[in-house]
C-alpha cells in the first residue's frame, strides 16, 4: 500500500506544489519490498550467469541430438527431434526475453506525472482529504476521468461483491461499473448498494470483449480499467498505472494476475506456471514493446481502443488480439510487475482445462490466421518475434505427448530414438545440461522447486492438441464461464485422454519390466515409461479426489432442490 | 460423470488394452527371434587345376553351369604329360583326369556343383598347379550370419532352430541353424551361425542365391516363457486367416 492509504496516515499537508508524499513510496517500506519481490531475481547479476550456462547447455544438447552418429531409428528420432526442437527454441527465446526483464518502464515522465497526479489544494477545498476515492486524477495538469469495469457473467455473488467493494474503494476519482452478462437482479441490487453503476446489455455475443465494447458506448471516460469478477483490486490500482498515460502513445498498462488461492495442486501448478510469465516474461516483453494485455487488471486508453474499432471480439482470447492490433497501429504497451489485484487461479481440473483451452486456442489462432512473422503485419522485428513466441508457446504443451510415445515405441517395437552405444552417463550429462539448468532457472526465479508445474505441464497435452485442432478447423468450442454453472463437473469429463494414456503406459510399464526385468536399470526407456506412468497416475489421483468431492457436493445440493 | 463419458472411458480402455495386447504379441515375436547384423550367402568353393603345364584346347562349361561329378570341364594338351606317359611315369588309369590316346587331357569335375568361374580361355597356357576353374560344391550353400546377442539370449539359440532368410528382393527362404560359434564383444555375445537351407541350395549359383549376396537372417530363439503358448496360438491364428 502506498502512503495514500490515509486510514493509517495523516491527511496530506496543504499548500502547493502538490505534496510529494501523496504519491511517493518512500514512506512505506512495505510497498518497495513488495515491488521488488515480484521480480527481484530479474535484477540479479546471477540470473545472467545462470542464463548463460543454460544457453550453453541448450546448445550442447541440440548439438548432441543433431549429431548424425547418435541418430537412431527414424520414427522415434523424428518424434524426439520435433518435440525437443520446440522445447529448445522456445526455451532459448524465453531466456532471451527474461534477460530483458530487469527493464523498468517507469521513466522520468512517469515519476513526474505521478508527483502531480493529485491537486492537493483542490482536495482540501473539497474537504476530501479523508476519502481518497474522491481525489481527482490529473495528467499533465488536465483532469482525467477514469472508469473501472468489473465484468461478470454468472459468478458467485459474494465474489462479485468482494471485487466491486474493492473497485469502488480504489484511490482516485473514478466511476465503477458492473458489466453484468449474467443478467442477475441480485448483482444489480448489489451494485446499487455498493455505489457502482450497473450495465446489462440486451444483446449477447463477443463475450467479455463484447461486454466491454457495449459499456464503452455508455461510459465516456478517458481511461478505463478492466477487472474480472474475481480479481479484487488494491487501492493503488490507478495511482500506479495512470501516470504512464502521460506519454501520449501508451495504449494500456497491464499488471500481473496474482493468485490468492494457492491451495490445491491444480491452482498451485497453474499459478506458479504463470508466475514466471508475469514476473519475468511480461516485464521482458516491455523492452520489446510487446507486453500484451491479459484481460484483467489492465488500464486502457479509450482513444487507443477507439483507434482499432473497439476491443477485438472475433477471438476467444480477445485480450491478445486487441494488444496485437494496438501494436500494429503503433501504440505502446506497458507492463508493471507489481500486484495491483489478487484473484483466483483455477482450482479444479475442469476450470484449469477450460482456461488453458481458451488461451491456447487464442495463441494458435494468431499463429494460423494472423502469423506475426508475415510481411503484411506492421510490427517491429522485436514485436514479431515476441508475438511469434506467444503464438507458438502452447506447442510446448504438445511436445510431452510426442515424448510420451517414445518409450513405448522402444519397449514394444525396439525402435530407439538414439544410438545404443551412447553411454547413459553421456546422455545424462547432455540431458541435464538442458533440462537440469532449466529447472535451475525455475528454482532461481521462483525461489523454490515447484513440482506441480512440471506435473501439470506433462499431462496437459490433450488440452493443447484440442486447442490446436479447434484453431485449425475454426471450430467453436462451447465455453462456459470459469465460474460454476450447474454445479461442479466431474474432472473425468475432461481427462479421458489422460486416463486412457495412463492405462496404456501402465500396461507398457508392466510389459517393459517383465521383458527387460533383468536390466531395467540400464534400460532407459523402461525407466522413463515408469516415470511417465507415475506422473500421469499422480494427476489422475487428483482427478479422482476431485471427482469424489464433486459427487459429494452434488449430493449435498440435490436434496435441497437447488440443482 | 455423464453416461457418455463412462462409455467413452469404457470403450477407450478396451481399445487401449487390445492395442497393448497386439503390441505385446509383436514384442514377443521380436523377442523370440533375433535378426543378424550381417549375413551373407557362402558356399564351399572347389578349385580345379592342372597337374601338368600345358595349353588349353577346349572349355566345356561356362560359369553358372550345373555339373555332376565326372563331367568334363576343359581339355588341354601337355607335352610334358605326353612325355611322362610315353616313358611310363604316369599310367592312364591312375590319373584323376581322362587322357586320350593322342595325349590330350580332359579335366573332370571332382564334385557335383555349379561352375563359379573359369580362369583361362582356350589357347591359354597353364602352369602346373594353376587353378583353371572353380566350382561351388552342391549342398554346401549356406548363410553365414553374425548375431549380436545378450548373453542370456545366446543360450536360446539351438541347433536346428528355424531361420527366416530374406533375400534382397524380399523373397523369403526357410533355413535352419547348423552350427554356432561365439565370441564376446562389449558385454554382448557375437554368435556366428551357419544356416543351411535346402531351397537356397537348389537355387545355388543362380540369380540372388549366389555366394556373397547379403541377406537378412532372423533366427528363431528357443522360447520357454509364459507367453510362448499364447504366441504359438496367435501364430496359428494368423496362419489360419491367411496372414
């Protein structure tokens, strides 16, 4: 919290020029610590060293794989090469991006605008010193009007209430709007009670982007913030972001999605998976002017969105598309690795699958329909590369599928991806040179080893394959909101491929151990297969647990007549 | 869980299990045979030469011709032989070749077989002891196969085991293990197996069945595992449906 939080601090002193203490962070050591926290490792010189070693490791591994002397049978070799190429190239590009993540987008203009964000005499004149929500925001001596949109679509009313209450309490004069696509009277009453405006559109379509576009026809503020119904904003949301707009070419300022519910295996996996993205990749993308919007915790400049004809509604991942269109029009984007709103990561397998399917489909759509490397795009080289990474990122989710098939190929058909005369020690050296150092990077950046991330990454391939297929065929998946509609669903609705794969790997492992029982230790493929079986088994255990919980809660609901 | 999902799971599990079963049978087939890293057709070669230096007058065969024991191969005229005959050093009866009255010597095939090469043409002069023609002895055409085996698998090679020999044109010829020799390289047993094949013998010297032809030899290993009966039943089933 900044010192603007006057509940504990005395009101700002009167008298021009506007008091620095109204906006600086010097008075509050916690704020500085928190800001550093988010991507502290980005500023560490050791990061450079680890990245350098990891790059060497990746290159050595690539050379090892490509060495014709090590080539085995062509089928598994091609599978391994495709998978490892995807992983290696994306890892190298990601490391390159992360190296840029120490870049701080706050320049002199930002700090100066922040100093002058509020007009203290005016605040005192209005007798509003004790109520920061009434402090008018100024940019370059001109007042700016800000709208805060809370988009809802059938979420839990308590969740919405929490968010709207916090949105109303955000510092700086602003209007809070509840954009309700769920058409709930309960939400309408809630908005009125909490002092927010309520908008319900009559037409559907365009999902969240359509909802926002509709609201933009009513709300006429210079800037607008978008918050998902479950993202509770911190009071400094506007104070931290609005000063960036002093630069005329800034289209939006994005802050990370931070999760407050790291309680289940799925939410921890999903949350930490994104932690690297929000702490290191997005800040790095800043440097490339390619940080993209993630749909929530973002403040837009209205004129920029008007410039591209409103938020993009053609896609399921409208946020990335909107960013892409803005960048093509020459707008700048800013990302700050500072938590300004805290929300919920998907807690269940079903919610996680839906979220990943949506994001991955959006990524593949860009790759297939709007290739950022095409000459028709008006992007800088930096942006092309970064959007290419965005659009291909989820291919790395498909790679595990290819690698899962390799051990069974060797066990059943005796097809080896690599020549057998490579000793296991040599192989392990190169393998760890890449994967070991990647884990070291994750350890260094996240501060600890998160096995949940690896587990989720290894078992999510059906989602990404489906996403790729959907993007390729233009098939529209029926989406339901991340919230809960119609009670909890059994995770087995979405993990059928994983279940079947598990059965296959389990039988394969048994056959492998039975056939090569004597030298199982030396037989790498059996060891791998057993490992893969255990990983999938662990995931399915979570699914079974969720299935039981879902069944339990449905039983509890049905007698009450709610379902 | 909806019934559709249950059905999908059930059908999926059945399909996966069937796939695993089929793959396991394939694995079993693979485990019950071992394919040679190197295999070539070889044959015992019989060299036919002349005891006496002389001039070849006539050649009775060409490479690839079938010959029986006693068939004439070539005729030569040797002054030394005529001299020796005239002074009675050699008798016409004792010679392993036919000697005509005018001192011409006809060399005959010592064995049944196929002519592999003729080294001298009529009119050529042959030194004493020089090889003039060589024959592949009938019944000596075999396949020499080098197999790299796990020490455990080495014990599973038996004499008389069935061997599938695949010629370069992908035609398959049956054979059986005659003898086994072994050496060790890098923890692997390198077995040298001699495979005889009646079919190959009949085709000896002709077409692809010539000595030196590289072939693929898959040696059946002795199978006493739990799956051997199942595998046998599966084999019979495959044969029955014509695969």
